[in-house]
C-alpha cells in the first residue's frame, strides 16, 4: 500500500508554520511531468536555517545532515498512520532565500 502525498508532507508542515517556504524540486517534479510514479521526495526550504529545520523535523523522524556544507538534510519520517515506513525525503536548506 502506498502512502498518500498529503501524509508524507504532513510532517513538513511545521517548516511552513515557522515561516519557511517549501518547494518541491528535483526527481518528484520530473516524475510528475513525465507522468511517472513519484518515488522520492526532494524539498527546498527557504527562510529557515539548517539547524532550525533539523530541530523542527526531529520530532517526526530521523534527521541526518548528509550534505551539511550544501545544506542538505536527509529526513526519514516515523511510521505512517497505516503502520508502514514512509519514504525518506531530502530537504535543502536555503536560509538566505525568501
């Protein structure tokens, strides 16, 4: 069973609530344009520092700075409502952009 789009992005809502602007980027955009199933989640978050993004995501799953010098966070959410592990997401931090 696949996890819904809304369910996967529920855990990113605190970023927007804290003033960050979220943009879906990368593979998911390509997949949607080519009418393929979306397999990964890539999100650009502007307006929040990487440390703030990490702190906001931590209650919802595992956070790892995989590209700290580039502002990339790998986020693996906790189990979903139906008990399945959700897809991981890469979140790019761009605090200077708004």
